[in-house]
C-alpha cells in the first residue's frame, strides 16, 4: 500500500515512539513547526509527546502506542512524523494493533531508532513507510535545503526520483549551536561493486534493523535492495569499523539474504571514520556481496542533509563503468 501524497491544508501529526519532545529546544520546535506550516501543512501533536517515565526520556509504552494508534485512526491526519530518535522504539512493537494501521494507511516518516517501527509496519501491513527527516530535523537553520527538496519530491510529487548527491554535508551537533556549522564538500557517490538491479527497498539504521532479526517484525528480503546506514553509540568510535562489519554480517546470515539484489550505503558521521578505502575493503571481504551492486556515501542517516526514501517502495540501480544512477519511487 502506497499512502496518498500530501497537499496544502493537510494535517501532520507529530508523535514520539522513541525519545520525547522534552529534549528538543524551544527554537527547534518553533522553526520546525513554521517550516511545515510554510508547506501549507497543519501541525498537531500527540497527547503524550512531552511525557517522561522512570529512567527514560520518553512516554510509557502504553502512551506511545496510544499516540501511534490515535494518529492513524484520526481521519484528519494525512501524515505522521516522529519527533526524534533514541534507543527504545522497539519496546512498542508487540503492543500495536496493526489492523488499525492497515485500515488507515497514511504517511509515516522518521529515521534512526524509528527504523524498527518503519520496517515493522511495512512487514506487518504492507504499508510503505518512509526513512526521512524527523520533525526535529525541520528545526535546522542551515543546510536544510536539500533535505526539504527531497521531502517535497517524495510527498508532494508523483514522479520517480533520481537521487543526486548533495553539494556539501555536515555531522556537527547543530542542535547545540545552530550558527557555527561546519560543512564538508561532498566527494560524490562511491561505486564499490558494479551491477544493475531493481527491487523493493528495505532497511534504515543498521543497528536498529538488527533488532528485528528472528522476529515477526523483520521484513522479507526477497528481491530487495537494502538501504543501510550506521551511527556509533557512545563516545568511543574506535570500534566502528568492526561494529559495521559484524552487524552487516549478521544480516548476510539471514536465510533470505541470498535473494537481495543490491546494497545502498548511507553516509556515516565523520567520527566513525569510514573512508572510501575502508568501505571498499569491508565490502570486498564478503563473498556474499560479490555478485550484487554496492554503492555508498548516499545522503541518508545521521548527517545533514538527507533524502527521504520509501521502505517498501522501489529502487533501480545502474552502476557500471563509474556511472552510477539510483532512482526510487513509492
């Protein structure tokens, strides 16, 4: 199921399946709200987006589920954006009534920890979901133009989207200092394995989709193109290369990985130090990837800016002789 596109006057509901909005700055909330209103959208918020419970900066499982289900049941709501990521979205997966979602299909968009919800909704209902900006992402003062461009292409237009690299990118803590940003020239797409492929998009954050393996929430990988990105947790980034290796290998061990048609890798934050040489060395070390196209350094994940891509949508890769084309639709 592909949800309807947005139009001026539509209502967008903000929910918090992971961390709550209490960790967002007032200016971020104001800028994000205004940006969405500038698109002609009405912005509303879930009942429990500011709640915190016990040791967590988030609402209770019951209240997070209630906000998810209420957003889908509300006929006025045409799209749902997650406020921000975190670590515990997977707590809610076993408690959602997926028939509510299946009977009320609409846009659901977010990234990072929300990967577990996005892929689960697709797996359980067939509804295409979207890996793209959080509500909080709309609060960025600088470097947001590319993100907005691809958000509008995905949700306001009907044509397939030809993904082009951004001109520059950043991974600094913009939410701490909006004015002093460091943008790095984009060296473009990295072609690791040549090949052509078409398939259904599955993926998101590598660590988060690993949480779904072996459960009823994991999407089928048959005839899929995996879109994966990684962000290191904690202050020590020295083991990032090994973590990416082991998490990717874990996905490769899935019984239906042999049906995967291609691999698209999102850009890692600078601290992870995944250079082109490291990506090539890692991918080339895995015999299971020899016969599928692998392309890297795409603008999705935990860097600024980002594309929006559809989980359950379609992707087409043409990557031969240093010429790389990636088109998506859904």
